[in-house]
């Protein structure tokens, strides 16, 4: 079995989670059984909804907390009627507006807030109990009550003092008592005094052998527990981002990215590292040789793969630009918007569509309004990008750091021309400067205005001077190396130690 370890996942997941979803597809192609273990709490959403949303199968997902119960990973199917059947024989009234309802008892100080999975159905994700104006309990459901949280007033706020996890028959599987930023976990026959101990217990309980593989995608808070309990299994770490700080590195010392510092320090206990580009492998090998005096095994495997190259069946929209990412500050989508506003003067038919969700949405939408660009720049939210890319000519990136860039890979697989900054490692991997797009040189002295203008200049140059058909063909040629069968074979070599 291949066990892949991560922390969390969300609706606007990062590239790490999408990379795992791609990897799951590769392992299916190879016929290699795999599990993807998530160790964070998910009180606002059922984990199954999040993992299914990006392509995991329920049978592939393990949630640390439900792993110690007999509940399966499953969508929420527990209904309001099932919940009402558990109530004592007393008067109440149920009202509902969209995804939120309220169950009011005859006592004005007692009520339940009801949280449904959507606006149309009666499936309940959680119920919050209030008594005397104080929150006292939250129940969480999938196809039964999976766990409950218990609260008491403290310093004017509801204080969580206990989580109780249940088996399908309602018996208690274990309890969690949060304390001082960590937690104590009480089982029928033992107690664990930290979350890290719980992770270690879980890994130990797997009974790993030399035929198993452990792949770690995030080590924060769990890395030591994984290494100490992996036994004879092969252990690998996937490096998803730039692995060191340029500013913190000089001729004598290197400052590793804090996400990777622990596994790099423990490299003698790790069988392989995986990076997504040859450029990062070469750099890491040189740095380990220079600063550590030894070079671990570093394999290059793209974090994603293309099931096929997609050629549009209808003409692409003229002068159309698309970009896709989390709406986060490090993606610099404000620069992309400003560049397109500037380029519009020379390319009157230019349009820009931004796909994705994130915390920057309101700010970016306000910027579009402020620039009077609502007629040609749209924020489309989360989209099925496979259906989106064939309609566009150009992909424009403002990011200054991409470990790989799944959206870049998908864009070249759809024959889009590419524009982005010449920064490690994704853009130089997918942009052949002057052949399928433009790499914008980056200088330390460049201001934001300089960067915006440089992007705008390349946009104008592409739409007014370039052979667009030739650029599209070069993108397809680059994409061939990322077809799924080829990527799957690379994973096969890593897992089998070849």
C-alpha cells in the first residue's frame, strides 16, 4: 500500500492537494493501491465533499479522526427527519432559510441551529445546541453522528472542552480534550498526550512492511511521528515549492524553506525526495553536496499529468486571455488585471477571465470596477478548466513562484500561448521564450509598475506580432512529456525503487 500524508484540504485547495489528486490517478493507472491521509480537523465541512470535489475516490481517503471509528468516508446523507426522531417528546418549531435552519423549543432560551449541505435537500452536516443563550454542543453527521463537540461558557465565550467520536452503533470510539494549543486523546485502553502522539499511533497501527511506501506531502507537526513509526516502509517527501530562501543563503550557509527543513535535516532516514522539474533537482543536488556533504536520492516526477492533448473543435475567442489560480496575494492577480487594462489600449478586443476562488476575490473585483474594466475582465470563480481552456488563446501568469504549476501544464496541453515571469520553476518549464510565449526577465530593482508594464508589453506583442498557430503548436510539443502514461511510469520507478 502507498500511504500519502497531508494536513488539510478545502474548497479553494492549494496545488499540493491537486497534485495529490493527480497522483491518485497515476496510481490507479498503475494498479497500485493508495490511501491519502489527512490529519487536520474539518469542523466546517465533511471531508468527503472536499476530497470528492477534486477527484479522490472515497475508498482512497483516510481522515485521521474517523480512522479510529468504524465510520466510512462518505457524503452527508443524515436527514433532518432522522435528527428529529432523536428528540424527546416536546414541542418545537422548525424554520429554514436556504442552507441554515432553526429548531425552536417552547423555552425561548433553547434552540438548535441546523446546517444543511445545500439549499435544496434535507441532509444535515451539523446541528448546534443552545441553552440559556449559551452554546453547549455541536453534532456532526455523515450517514450517522460521527462526533460531537461540547462547550461551556468561559470568559464570555463558548469554550470547547471535549470532542467525542462515535462508532456507527453510537458507542464512543475515543475522546479528544483540547488543551493549550494541543490535545489529549483518551481511548478505552490508552491515552495519548498530543496530536503528534495520535499520528504516531495511527502510523504504528498500520503495521507497515518493506512492501509499503509512505509519501509525505506536508511534514509540519507530523513529520517526526511519521518517520519514527514508518518501520521498514520506504519513505519519500514531495517538495512542492521553492525549497530554500535566496535572501537567507550565502556562500557558507543555506536557509531551507521551513516546510522542508525537518525532512532535509533527516534526509538519511528518507529514501527519496520528489521534485517536479529537472531544474529543481539539479539545484537541490548541488546545494546538498555543498552545504551538507551528501546528496540524497532526488527523483523528478511531474506533479500532474495530461490524459490527452486537447485541440479545440471550434475557433478560439480572438484576443482572449485566461488565468487560473487561488485568488491569493502571492499569485499577483492584481498585476495581471493592471497589465490587461494597459494592453487594452493597443488590443481593443482583449478580454481576461480569471478562474478560481480565494480571499482576494473582493479586492480584485473592486480593482476591476475601479479600472472601469467590468466589460472585459471577469472573475468566474471555480470552473471545470478542461471545459474552459479550449476557448482561449493566451494564458497569463503573474506569480513570482511556482514549484510546478498545474494550471500551466493544463494550459499548454490545450495549446495556449503562455506569458509569465522567468522565476523558478514552473514558468521556465512550460514557456519556451519566443516560441510558445514569453518569459519576462525579473530584476531585483523592478517595481510593481515595471512588472505590470513588462507583462502588458508581452501581451500586446503576442496579439499584434506573433504567429499564434505556431505558438500553439509549440505548446502542444512541450505538453507531450506530461501525458499521463509517461508520468505514471515515472511514479512506478520511484515506488519500486528503480
